[in-house]
C-alpha cells in the first residue's frame, strides 16, 4: 500500500467527524521528509478551531496509522481571531 493510500485510509477513520460539522480535508502533498500537507475543506477551512482539529484529531490519526509521517500541516488554517471565521454551530 502506498504512503498516500495509508494516509487516506487514516483520514477515512476521522472523516465522518469532520463531515458532521460540514468539513473535510484533502491531501495536497507528502514531502520527501514525511510531512503531509493538507487542505481544509468546507467549514474546516473557515473554523477558528481548525488548528485544534488538525493537531488533536487529524495529525494524531495519521501518525498513529502511518509512523513514517513526521508531521501534518494545513495550507489554509484560519486564525482563531479571524473575523471571517465560521463556527460549526452557525452552519446548522
């Protein structure tokens, strides 16, 4: 199984939780150093808590399933103080 397939399989374990709040992620790149670069989609791309989702959920799931991965970065994190940020509860 390729590294990308392993990362996608790890993401599939947490996608239902992301989708429940109107979000998702896509893998944009896996660097030669083992860093996964993701794009946050839907509400994940505009939620001020996306850094917590990234570190506590996504990164942990990937690193647990794929030990070769050294880090996870989002290409489009929303700052917690961004006035344009959308909270998941406002999407319902």
